[in-house]
């Protein structure tokens, strides 16, 4: 249970810095290491289950597509702060 609380805290602290792929990887690690479901994760962070599943589906993309998402997200995030 302590791991679960730690994951929630790390999510809250880092969500603004995570791109969608990193967020999906985070959800997957949380699920695997704490033995909880995506439904439970959604409840804990106040997101819809659909949101979680859409993020997880990103992990099925080819590496080139994931890299492109990361690159575009980084560019978008940098422009937000200008």
C-alpha cells in the first residue's frame, strides 16, 4: 500500500512534466508494481477510465510514432512557456 501512495504522490508531482507516452509508462509501472487495476488508478487520480485506457494504448504504437509524440509534445510544452 505504501508503494501505491508513493506512486500517486509521484504522479501528482510530475504530471506537468510528463508527455503522454511517459504518463502511459507510469500507469503501466503503477499497475504492475502495486497490483492494482487501471480502474483503481483512474479513481485515485480523478481521471476517467477511458483516459487511462487511451494512454495505455499509446504503448502499442511503433517506437517511431512514440518518438514523434514525445518530440511534438516537448515542442508544444516549450511554446507554452514563451
